C-alpha cells in the first residue's frame, strides 16, 4: 500500500493527482465508469475530482491503519497528506457561484462530502444542489456509473437518506435497476442500457444499501470482524417490513423489522461471541425487550442471543 501511494506521489502535480500512463491493456486513469447516456464520464474536471477524492480516502484509511499498528509517525504523516489534499480539492474544484463541484454530476457532488472535502458550513448548500440536480437534470434517477454507485450508497447510508435513495431505486424507466429487471436482466449489467457485460457485479455497491440502510446492519470499525455490530434501521414510508441475514465470523446475524399500526417490532439474532448496539429509528414512548419494559429508548446494548424489541409509535 505504501509503495502504491509512492506511485501516486510520482504523478502528483501541485498537490493534486494527475493522469498517469495508460498501458497496452487498457486506460487506467478513469473517474466514474459506465455512466448513463448524456453524462460525459471523460470530462477532465470530473475525472480529476473523483480520482483525487479517492486518494484522499486512501490517505485517511492509511492513517487509521498506521495508528492501529502503533506507527504514530506514519499515522501523522498520512493525516497531513489527507488534510493537504482535501484542502487542494476544495480550492480547485468547488464553484462558489453554482454551489457545485467539477461537472456537477451526482458523484462530483457526493464524493467531496463523503471524503471530508466539503467544509461544514457548505454541506447544506451542496446538499441542496444535489437534490436540485437529481430532481431536475436527472428526473429523479440514479445518474452515476459503477464507481459512483458505491460512493453514493456509502454517503447516503452514513447520512440516513434512505427515503431519497428509495425514490430513485423504484424508478422503472432508464436508467435504473428496475429498468434492467424489466428488460430481462438476471444479473447486474455493466451499462444501464445493457451494452457490453451482462454479469458485471464489480463495484455493485447498491447491495450494501439494503443491508446497511434498510436492515441497518453496520460493522463497528473500532471492533472489526463483526465482534460488535451497530443495528440502525432506516425506515422508508412505503416499506412495511424488512428481513435480512448476514454471515459473520461468529455465526449468522439476523434482523427483521415490521411497521404496525401503533408499533414498530424489531427481531434481532446476535451470534455467540458478538454484541450489538441497536439504535431505534425514531423516538418511542415505550420500549419492551422480550416482553419486558426497557429503560433504554434510543440505543439498546445487547449481548449474543435472540431478542424481540417492540416500540410504541
């Protein structure tokens, strides 16, 4: 990883990563890929923004890794690189007049927010631009390619925007996953219109949204390997129930929730050796765990076992 980042540094100019050489096999310096018709994935501004946001996330991750390995100097060094790069991205790609980044596509707006580029005082402004662009320019559709989908998904999960994502996912016309299904897809296509590969699951980050947003299953970075799990379901108006399971190193984790007329019922099975923090999706007047009143009404701390949590709505 360190050697690869040295390669990145070799093609960094004035603090920003620039295009590196292609090979006889293919072009490698890409931004998004397989975007819908009408979005220029080769736009140099977008490509540079996306790739530099990715490098910023790499520096941030390397700083965390170094810290866990007790390499304090390396951790500080990567943190400094992260801080310097996010500052240069903001200075270079943010358009204050339009309250947008680079070419103004969904990935161009979301990735700076996910990577920690966007200053706190501009987040609401950029979010408003994203909503407007999605509604007007893209008619309420997903409008990214294979790289953009997991970026959009991760950001939406972290910010609790399940309703916004759901409204895009239920679109049946082009581009969208239901468009694929309605046109005979049994696996994920590379392109929204069915060009090229018809079994192209790399970067298919949309699957994570169903587990992490709707079911609410989130790993805990401080206790990796699902030793500790966050369960934070995000409720969508049109969805009355969700059921999901996840194989973990400790066994099978199960989550099922259902909205009823006057209550919300959440069934959780936590494998032996693991624990979970369950964050309820809304404030509840009363909470019962396995039929017994609970003192906790926002976050419940649970050890391994099976639980039924019922909340008054």
